[in-house]
């Protein structure tokens, strides 16, 4: 029999504008991974739109978790993304305590971007996120989120590779084996940096900078990285696969002529992810 790995994807679901679960489910499925969504919130659109409707699903999460406990569901990975309230951080911590003994814990601490915190996040939530990354195996903050987690000022004037490596190291001191910092601009390129504290090695990949911000790139990166790791690729290779796929998707989205907020056009590129699994 062919065994399939199972991921608990703890993220929001936006009806329009692809992000979070509407990215994680198809991406991970195309990488031969079963996705069990645990929605944290339902939104009419992602938060890049004005006037969006937001439904907090904390109570539903509790009931789902209790049902899964009774069913004795096992997970190969717990993948946490956007959380709608401080209460949900505690729910994820309890979820990991119960289900996480043999699971890879990948935490994407979705809190902000471009030096700004998302409007749904409070200072208290940002502080509580530090407790969540402490129990992670892999974390994937962007530069804004890394600064928040380390109580550093956002580097508006840029950041050197030496400084990034110091931040990666410090993030791992708080718990994770692997830290990844995404979306670092330097010299006309966008870099994704990673660190493995067990072997003390640093990795990076770069792509040409595209002067446009598209919603969902962080979610896409983290989802592909999650799938690559679960398919037993080492971090350095998983980083390369994720970086290249996000770049290809951005180019494809721009060529499609769709509006920026509509979301990434990744659907007919999913076969690339499947091809990566042929070793």
C-alpha cells in the first residue's frame, strides 16, 4: 500500500483573493499530501481588500479539535498560518501538545509585511506568537515578522546578510531547529534565507526583484516548503524549490493580466511541484 502523509492546516479561509487555505490545500495535495483543514476564520476576501467580512471560528475550532482527539487522528505535520485572535494561539499550542509528538511543526507567524502589522493583530497577539514559535520545528517569518519576534526595529534602509544570519540564529535560540526569513531585498534581488541550528549551516536562494506586491506569496512559499520537507527533501533543496515556484507563479500572474488583489495564478503550474517529487 502507498502511505500518504497528513497535514493539519490551521489557517483562515478567504472566499475571494487566494491565500492561506485556498493555497495550502491545492499545493500540498499536488505534492501527494493529505490536507486536514482547521479553519481559524472565514473572510469574504483577504485583508488586502477594504470592507471585508471576518468570522472568528475559535468555538468551531475547539469542537473540531475535540472530535479529532476522539478519533485519534494522527498527523505527519502541523502547519499553522494566519490566526484570528490571541485565544487561537493558545488553541494551537494545545493542539501541538496533544497531536505534535511525532509531527513536524511548521509555524508561519503571519503578523505583517513591509514594516506594518496586519490590522487584525494586536501587540498582545504579537507577543503571544513568541510562545508558538518556541514549540516549532520550522518557522517562516518575513522580515517584518522576524523583527517583531526579536523585538527589533524593522530595517527600512535594508539589512546585510550578516545581520540576517544573526537574526536566523537568534530565532532558532527560541526553539525551532530551522528558521527561514523570506522576502529580503538586496541589490535588485529578493532573497530567502534559512538556518539549520543542528548542523550550523546557512542557506539562501535569490530571484530578481519584481516591483509589485502580490498577496499570498508568503502562504505559497510556506506551503511549498512544507510539502518539500514532507517529501524528505533537505532544507536547502526545499528552500530552492519554494523560491523558484513562487517566482514562476509571480511571473505567471503578471502575464495573466489579473488584478493584484485577485490572488496568485498558480493552478496550471502545480504540475511542476509534482515533477519535483520524481527523484
